[in-house]
C-alpha cells in the first residue's frame, strides 16, 4: 500500500503533537511534509519567557530536534510559508513556489499576537511577545535602553514584564482594567498578585487606555486617554492573540473566530483538519496549550480510523510562570446570582482561595499564594463534583498522592502533552523508570510547562510504593498486588465500608483474606473513618479480639492499667485478691512498670475484669501500651519536672488508641533519662523549663536510638506535638511498622517539617487525633456488659464426660 | 467392627460466631468448631501440630484457619497443614438438625 501523504502547515506544538500521535499509532504509513514559517524546529512556546530572561537558549526549549524529523522521515521546510490551499486538487502552494499534494492536510497555524492599531505602532522598539524573534529583539533592546512599557496586564504581559525586569530594565505595565489578569483571576487575587509583583519591582498603571505611541522613528513614550504620558524605549504589546485564519479563509475553508472544526478536528472541507489555537471547536478558541494536545489526539485517532468519541472541549486552568508567585485558576472565576463561593482570605500571609459552586456543583476556583489544592480542584471541577465531596476531601486532607491514586487510568496528568495516568504508570512499570527525568523522556509527561511535575512524582511514588527511590512496590500481602497507599486510596475513592468489600471490590485472590491483610485492612479502615467504621472482631488478632495476651498453652494474661506506673494499696489489694481467687499462675512486673497476671483461662477473663474493676492496660494492643516514668521532681533530688504527672496525662490522653504497631512511651524528669526515653516510640525528657520530645526509639528487635523531634515549653504544646506525631504515624506507616522503622524510613527531618515546623499541618493532624480518641471505649467494661460478646468470644462449650 | 458414634451438642447454629471458632471441651480434648462464610460447619482438633496453638482463636479465611501462635495455615476441611509447613490435625464430622449443631465423636 502506498504511503498516505500528510501535509502539516505550522511547525508548532499542536501540529507536531498531532503528527507524533499519528506516528505512535501508525508508524511508517505516512509520507509527512511540514511547513513552518519560523526557522526553528518545534520549540516550547510556553517557555519563551525563559528565553527572554536571557539564561535559556533556543536549543534548551526545543521539543523536537532536527534529528527527530530525519528519524521519522519527515520533510521539514522551515522558514517556508504556505500561501494557498487548492482543496479541489488537494495541493498546497508555498511562498517558495513549492507544491505538495496531500491525502490529509492539517492546519496548525496558531495565533498571531493582537497588535493595537495605535498611532505609532509601527515605530522601531514596538514588539509583540510571541516568538523567538520577539525575544531576541527585547534582549537586544535591554542592552541599550533602560525603560520598558508592557501594554497588557494579563498572563502574557506579566511574564514579559518579569523577563524584562530580569534583563535589568525598569518596567511599567499598562493595563486597561483596574486589576491584573481579570480574565483568569477575581479582584481579590488580582490585587494580591499586584502587591507581590510590585514588591518584585514592577510598576503598574491600571485603568489606563493607551492612545498613542510617541517618538520619531524610534519609540520614546506612550500617551494615554486621560492625558497622562510616560517615557519608554521599548514597548511590548501583550494584549492578546487572535487565531491565524487568513490562509484558511482565503482558501474557502469555513472560518468564524477560528477555523471551524467538529469533534474530530475536521473542517468543512474533506481531508482538511485544524488543530491548536487556530481552531474553533464548539464556539471555543483555546489560547492555552493543554487542549491543543487533546485535539491532536482526536485528530490522529480519526485519521487512523480509531473509533473514538472525539474531542469534547476542555476545562482550562491557568498558572502564571513567574517565580515567587503561586497563582492558579480554573473554570468559572466569578460568582453571580446563580452561584455561591467558598472563600478564604488571609491577607497577612497573602493566601487567597475561592471555590465557586453552582447548584451544589464545583464550577471554578481561584487560588493565590498556596496552590497545593490545584490538582484536586481541577480534577473535581472537570468531573463536576459536588461541593460535599470537595468539603469532605478537605476535612480528610487527602494528600496529592491520594488524589493521583484515585484518578482513573485515562485521566490526563500532563495536560500539555496529553499523557494519561495509565500511560505514565505503565511506562514506570514496564520500563523500570524511577525518576521524573526518565518519565519525561519516555512519556513526554511534564516536558512542556512542568506544572504536573508533582503529580508525576506522586505517580512514581504510588507506583513504586513507599520505597519511591528504591524502586520496590510492596503489596499489603499475597492476596493482592496493591500497595497500602493504593488500597487506602481505593477505600476512600469507592467509599468501602468493611474488609470483605475491600477484598471483593479490589479483586483479592483470596476471598477471605489472610492473617496479614485482615488485621491490616481493619486497622486502615478504622484509621480512615474512626466514627463510621465498625471494628471487625474477626479481623482482629486473638489478643486484640479477646483483650488479653494469649500464652503458649492457650491461657491468657491480664494487665490492668496503672497510669504512669503509679498504683495504690487499694488496687494492689484487689489484684492480690483476684490472683488468689483465680489461682493465677504467676504475678510478674512487666518492662513497662505494670503488673501482669499470667496463666488465666479464657472463660475467666470477664469475671476477673469485673472483680478488678480497673481499665484495661492494653498490654496486648497495637496501640499505646504504657508510659513509663521516673520518680520525678516531687521526690527525686535531680528531677526538674513532674514526670509522673506528665506520664499520667499522656497515658490518659492516648489510652485505647489503635496504631499500626504498639507504642511505648516514657517520661523522665532529667537528662539521666531513668525511664529510658532513648529506646521508646515517644520518649519525653524534662529539662529545666523545657521538655524534649524524642521519637522513633526501640529497645527490641529493631534496636534504635530515638531522634530528638523538638523541645517545647508547655504541657499543652507537648500534648499537641505528641498527638500530631502519633496521628501522622497512624496515617502514614504500614500496619505492623514500628515508629523506629517508620522514622528511619521517612527521616526525622521530614517528620519535623510536618509536625514541628508546619503549624497548620500539625493542627490538622492533632484534630484528626482528637477525632480518633473521641470514639474510644474501655474494652473490658464494654465486654462484660455485652452478652453477645461474652458468648461468642469467651464461652467454651463443655461436654460432660460420657457415662461409662 | 465397632463404630459407634457419640453425638454431642455444640449449640444453636445461629449462635455460632463467624470468622473465628468455638471451643468445645470434651474431657481432656478440645475441638474447634467453625462456621464458614459459606454457612458450612467444620470441626477440627483445637491444637496446632506445630506447638499446640489453639486454632479456634485463629483468623478464618474461606476453608482455612491461621494458627495464632506461629501463623501455620490449616485446612478446616481435611485438617491438612498448608505449605510450606507440614502436618495435619484430626477432623470431626458435624451434623445440623433442627437448627442445632452436633459433633460426632468416635467412641
């Protein structure tokens, strides 16, 4: 079969992307010719502002090297412009009298900058900001002159202005509206942006309408409608772009604002397609890069005969690429009579957030100062999520990695290059990719504007598991290939409510699970939803199911709670009485300063608890075991703090908490550290007027000296730090991972950054800790008051001896 | 050949817990009785061949129980220990009649 002839007019990002999509699907089937007016291979126009800043060469932003065209047998005619399309004969004609026949023609002529038709606009020193030539011109001017004026306070104008500042020029930005970027931002965000950019050195003239560019041959200044004027040696017009439709128009192809196309990017002329900024789809002309690539895909699928729903339009989002400024917007940015907004405005920190809600559906958002939520919001707005879902996700504080985990496989991660999550994940898996750079190289993701870098990193993390750089994906157990993070994300995403559902819905190979995943899932689900989840007795290891430690002979041990290791004569008497009454095999002091009654029959447990009338010491639990204390300042001549009091408080606060593994704490009243805080999960050491908090210590199988987390002055701070630390551990660690292994894995600096340095995060973790604590019930009391539990768990069936 | 079976009552079918076993003590022997998620009743010796762990307290998954002592996996249908470990435990026949569960013991 002879190759089909494909001609592309426009050697820019959208057109070349469409060609790449074609080559991906049907390599070696097309004879491809590309015409481009600019004398360069395809480069990343989005990063022109970097070239303008002077430290980036054209080669640095080149997307397809000359070699690429050669490798793919593409004939590229740079610096050559198509001047006519003969749609009857299917031919194009260039300004160099070249004729090329086509079977398919793609028009990707992009946009032209919109030049205000002002008197003087033709003077030397007036330029647009659209291509490499413009950049070179500005750089050249910056070497000779001092004063620049940028007309236009939108995205393009501000990036140009920032570039000119970097080049050492004084920059005035003239804007017709009374706040910046009014098409992408609301007033509040626009004003915050202005303040920030003024600090960076820009000068703004708002509400100004330029009427004339003054000067003789060369520009010397601007005049405004209100009579004002300024001096300027360079004038950059950045007021907008308009689709470049001249060629299509002259060739009799239907044109409105752009070249009119259907969902398959087909124009009204057979075999002629249009993509990118020159195309108009459902009355929309897009001036940003993301949709251009989705269009390229739709076009390629059409030409390759792939059945597809085609291009459905895009939800746009904006990010300003100016360093030190985090601004983001998407969808509807201003509320009206039909919509309401959720707003957060923190003038002090320069943080602003607005989410627009229409009929309960998220329709748009503006973020300034802190754009961490951008991925989540964009994803929610794209799918038309309800406001409740968003609010719930904010309160549960999903991290970005949870968001990527919950994205469907076909969700586009890199809007610029149209790379889906599935593509990235598959590449990571099949090509053993471990770094962002490798993913970039293999998938194109993050190769253009770079705003999806964090998402790609999250996907790497998610796909490679916790050992992000070590390239190991560890599944929960042999019943599944999913990692803990993936399972957690799915539980959240699908709203799963019990472990059987998780196993069924997530395709466990063993319907009933195994001894590894059963307690792990039960823990994760309780951790995720402390108030709603119903703890499953059958998913608890025997010790936690029966609230006692099983011994090798099938008997159990009982350890009553003694807060801080402090007891009294009444409790001791009760313990002694119980030991006698039930003929306890041994009374033993534990390593955590408690009394252990060993060798008790299962069926006797409830009545012993009733007789003791003391709370459970949780000596069996994956939870807080004990807070060991030294004698402290009240008696010890070295003591500087009330270690006993603090130990009692900590133990009362966190008793009954479920954690990934057991937690041992201690409080000492001086650096002698008699309560051995260096080998505790949380070891508190009192100094004069200060508490040191050490974490991640272990004296057992994973011997490890604790790291100093921080020092605090008050008991309130101590409680909050310890609570937030434990909650962070609860949320992040794998089930059965001790704090020692976990802190070693994630690094103490990382824990410090979240728990000590980030006050907002700390408060959030602490709040979730409080929620988890709020539902705790004392298990021994709960059991003896529940006949069903007593029958199911503790009663044996005794069969009388057979009559002989 | 003497094959008299002794029938002992375990309890109401409804009252047997799912997901872990019920311990039945018959003189000096213990039997672990399980109600599986299929609804079937199975009974095995309540003693792991490894170190004598009480199987009635183990995690139940499908037709297997995991010993709480050292995580041996044992079939509650045929009493066989699953690989990589080896061994087997005694199994017992059961019977359900009028919603009551019985163990059948060889005398």
